[in-house]
């Protein structure tokens, strides 16, 4: 049985995550087969932060499954201020068949899931970005042909994207290392969960402040912005602190010879990654962005069918 919501990868088993990846690959290979699977169903998309990929891929994704989407901008709902989360949930559950939310505190998506009778999908919170990690591991499977035993090094801030990569990697038997400046490590509970789960799948989760050690032998080096949405005031101070963690050509000398570069995007060339890396043949960032579409179609199918 699949969960009612898609809030955190921690709510899923390795079998369920493998199944989702297989379904996503099937949808990507045979999109026409699924073109009426969500006929007449509507997904409400609540955005409290900006987006390109998440908005477009959910919007296009549900249309390709025969359904509709509704974009609700930050100004429109003003979740918890203009109207309580409870009341928003109780209204929307009578009007739509699923709700995607991009917001700040992770508790908001959890509260929506508790209140609403329709499925809730986490489209990014300050804590996690599970749809991104599903697209990322779909991409790794395509590019490397395997997930088991593969080494992914995430370099930068121990943020929402890092957390979801740790969770997915632990469920899928991958070796994930998170390389951060001191003080910017992932949350302790995230590390504890990923370490314990990885022990069951033959994977591992390592946190380090040493970029050379962290990326040694990596099959994938992954970067994200140094200051996430909501941390704009810290952006300048972080630039100096994070510069030793820039993903550049020299860093790749310590990775596997055929190592790939990934980034959830948006990217800032000259900050967390050089143009020489992100625009090189190693980079699979646009394949990764496209895979948001296929991965989320699989998620919507499982939850809303
Ligand atoms: N990677 C990602 O979630 O992109 P957006 O912020 O543009 O949705
Ligand atoms: N860590 C980034 C990811 C953007 C997709 C942020 O939260 O802004």
C-alpha cells in the first residue's frame, strides 16, 4: 500500500521508492499510455516561494495525465495569515483531488496533510525537497546504470536538498557524503535517520567538512545554492565562507574519472559551481530538470489515481 501523502522520503520503504523510480521510467518511455490516468482530476499548487521547475513540471505533468492544475501564488492564499491552514485544507479538499505545497516550515505540509482528506505533496520546504531527490536518482540510474553502491557527494550547505538526497540514498543503497563548511552540516535527526537506514541497504551516509575527502572517488558531485530561498540576507556573508566548497574543475580531479555533475537549479555560475563544470559534458543538470516531470507524474499517479 502506498502512503496517502508525499511529504518525506522517510515515510517510504526501499521497495516503494524503487517502484516509484520504475514507474517514472515507464511513464517517460511510454507517456501516451498514461494520458488519461488522472482524467478530470485537479491539483492545486500552493506556492509561498518562487519556482520555475516545480511549477512547470507539476503543471505540465498533470495535464499530460489528463488532469488540470491550479496555481495559487504567495499573495493569493497567504497560508496561516489570511486564512488558517485548517480552513484552507477544508475548503480545498472539496474542490480538488490533490494539493502540492511549496512553503517554509516543514510543519505546514504536515499540518495540511493532517487536516486535508486529499493527498498532499511536498514541493519543497526549508527541511526537504523529496520530489527533487526522486528526479535525481532517476537521472543517476539513467546515467550510471545503477544506484547500488554508487557514491554521490553533495557539496555546500546541509540544506533541504541535502536532506532528501541523504534519505533517498539511504533507501536505495547508495553512498552519500555531505560536504559542508563547519556549522552548516545537515540536521542531526536527518543524519541519524539516513545513517541507520543506510545500514539496512548496504549504503552509507557520511558528513564531512573536508572537500577533498568528501568527493574522493565520487560518481556524482552535486551542488546547490549556498543561500536558499528565505536566507537571502545571509547570501553575502556565506560567499566567502563557502568559496572553498565551490565545485570546480580542480575538485573533479579527486572524483571518479567519469564523474557526473548534478545541480537541482537554479544555479549561480562562479559561486557554488564554475561555468566550466556546469556547462561541460559532465553536467547532466537539464536531464535532471526534465526528470522532475517524469518522477512527479509517477508520484501523482500513485497518490491521485
Ligand atoms: N529545483 C527546483 O525545485 O527548481 P524550482 O525552484 O525552480 O522549482
Ligand atoms: N536549497 C534551495 C533549493 C532550490 C530548488 C532552496 O531552498 O532555495
